[in-house]
C-alpha cells in the first residue's frame, strides 16, 4: 500500500495515489468519540448554566420572601408573605425584591451547569454499568444519577449558597456586595462559617435532586411510551418539571429550613450547632408543622415554576444545539480532527483532504448523536 510504503517521504507518494479507502482510520474513531464527549460536556454546561439563571431569576422575589420567613420565628401565611413583599417594595423599591439575586446568580450558574452536566455524565456511566447505554435507566440508577449530580454540584458551590442566604436576610447597609460578605464572615466568624449548614444541605439534596431528576425522567419516559412521540411539547416539559419540583422539594423541605437557620445564625442571634439541635429548637419554639414546614406552601408555588422552567430550558437548549450541529452551523469536531488526519499520513501538509473524509472514509460524518 502507498500509505505503508511511503512513510519515509510519504507526502509526494501520497499526493498521487492516496484514496479515501486507503486512509488509515484505525485511531480516528476513538479520537472522534473523545471529541464528541467534549462537545457533550460543553453543551451540558452551557445549557445547565442558562437554565438555572432563567429559572432562579423568574422566582427570585418569592425565593427571598421564603428565606426571610424560614430564618425568623414569625408565623407564615399567604397574607403575611404578600405584606412583606409589598412593604419591601414600598420601602426599598421594586428591584429590592431581587436583593441577593446577584449572589444567587454567582451560585446558581455554576451550580446548575455542574448539576446538569454531572447528571448527563452519571447517566452515561450508570447506563454503561447496568447495560442500558443510550436507553432510559431503570428506576434506582435513575434516582442515583440525580442524587450524585446534586451532591457533586453542592459540594463544589456551597460557600456561594451561604453568601446568598446572608444577603437575602440582611439590609443593604450590612453587606454592600458579594465580596464584602465573604470578607466580613471570614474576619468576624471564621472561614468555617462558610460551610455552616453543609451537612443538612447534603442530606437534603440527596432526596431533592434524586427525586427531581427521577420524576422528570420517568414522566418523559412514560410520555414517550404512551404517546409515541420522542419529544414532549414545551408545556408538557413544564408540567413534568413542575411535578418533579413539587415532589423533590416537599421531601427535603425540613432540612432546607434547618440549613437556612444554620447559615444565618450569625446575623439572627441564634447559636444553631447541629442538625438535631436545630430541629429540636425549632420544634420547641414554633411547633413541628409551623416550624419545619414554614413557607412550604410558597415553595409549592415557586418551586414547581422554577424547576419546570429549569428542566424545560435545558432540554430545549440541548435540542437547539443538536439541530444547529446537524445543519452545519456549529463545526462538528473542531480543528482537532485535522491534526488526526495529518498524523495518519505524515508531518507535512498533503493537500486539502477533508477532515470528515479522514475520520469517515466512506463519505462524510454522520449527524451528531442525541446529547
């Protein structure tokens, strides 16, 4: 063969006789697979970041109101929540309802990006382990993938959640910006304070993320089996996400209250130290339901909305990016493919051979698989 014989000065010989069938594609598939995997990770990170930002911004006023009630001993009701929102608007202006949202974005964008990306990767790994690669996972691995994704994202972004909670419950005069929160907490309360409430957060995120992803994926699977349509409509995705948020947040809500109390102990005058001790104090002062489930009714409003928007935005962005790749608006495999092609022939240029011909000698690359 010309390629084999021409390794010494292969360009001159290769220019005349090299054909598509004679290109050595032996190492290209693994390289292409790695590049496709990189595209999948980048796509998931981008879609997850935007999904989280859109979802959280849409419910920020309700989220801030919920946190204020969670960390106080005041009794929660819809009337009191409305009164608090109205009083905040009259006193500090309309945009004060979004106070702390900048800190929320600093946390949510990396959190959501990591969570959605990790979920895709855990699904792939568990699918390979259980023999369901490319198919819907069985129930337990489906729950496990969501729990692992939520735990991974929480561990990497927790201090940002702590800062966001502090900004939500304090006046503007106390903390001027996100950096100021970090500096004051570190100086006055110690760096360990940035991880106060970490244990209940992890314990809460396991059922929350697990049930949220499990419910959403299960409803999509049932929809496909019963309707025959591979992709639900947007309003159906919103409904599936709302159910996922409702179930996930209801299951983990008491631990959410506990973590908020522990996170804001430094500015509320309490000395919450442990999960059990915090729960006992809340129940003793405010009762079981009114204490540990304070603000849950508001969460039933804002939680399903936020989760529904988040899941729907992520799915639609993934579909959009896949269509753009298939239509050629996004380069499929980038410049790395050219490096692979050149290394198969020689170190010097051998003419305008197409990258897709080198990777797929039989005539072009296939459409990018579903992400």
